[in-house]
C-alpha cells in the first residue's frame, strides 16, 4: 500500500487555491466600484472608519450603508450579535482582509 503525504497534498492544494484567488480578485471589480484601501481603528483595535480608493473617508455607519447598497467592491455585510458588520469577501487572501489594511 502506497503511503500518502497528506501535508504535501494539502500544501499543493492551498498554493493552487491562493493563485486562483489572486487571479479572481484582480478580475472581480468590472464595474469599477470603490474599494476600501485603508482603515482607522480605535484604541481597542476596532475598525471605526474606512478610506476608499476614491479618497473618501467614511465613518462606519456610512460605510455600512454603502456596502449594503452594493456600492463598495469586495465586502460583505452580515448580522452578528444583533448588529450588521462589514467584512472583506472571504477570498482566501489574507493581505486584503479589512483588519490587515493600512491605517490612515
């Protein structure tokens, strides 16, 4: 019986997935919608504001409303703990997660 290297198989799978995610992320804004490019956090590390690719600075509530209206690319809005929350699309790319964006 052949011994399988499960770690190696999984790592190859992950690398292929990351490459595909990068390709799809680069092609997934055909309408040219604004994107969040940086964030402002409070002393607790919570995101309280966003800067868009057009240079607009949005407070959390304004950003939430624009995301709900579909005006911001690469984000989702979901309800957790009785409130709406903005999060980056789960695309497998850690670098574009909202929490990883640079500050402004």
